[in-house]
C-alpha cells in the first residue's frame, strides 16, 4: 500500500515538473492549482534549504530520491 502511495506522489511531482516547463497559469487552470496544493507543502521547505543552481529548482529531485529511499526501506 505504501508503495502505491509513494509511486502516485512521485507521478504527481513529475506532472508538476512537466507543467512548470509549459508554464500554465495556476490561477486559470484547476489541474495546476491541485498539483501545486498537493506538492508545495513538501517542496517549499526543501526549496528554502536548497539554493537554486543556475536558476534550476532541484527540490523535486530531492523529494523523489527521499521517497525512493523510504519506499525501499519500508516496502
């Protein structure tokens, strides 16, 4: 069960990353708003602790690595 939750959250993170490349307006698109509301509470603390390198945000990568470790450890 935990594996399914982790995999689903990783897909949501991936969708957010892809949507950030497309730069959809979160105020006009409800899907983007939902993705942001699900992922931002996890990404924001990591983003504040991890500086952007060359304008790139690596917080989704950090979260995915941590989730993979959690999944392997507990699953």
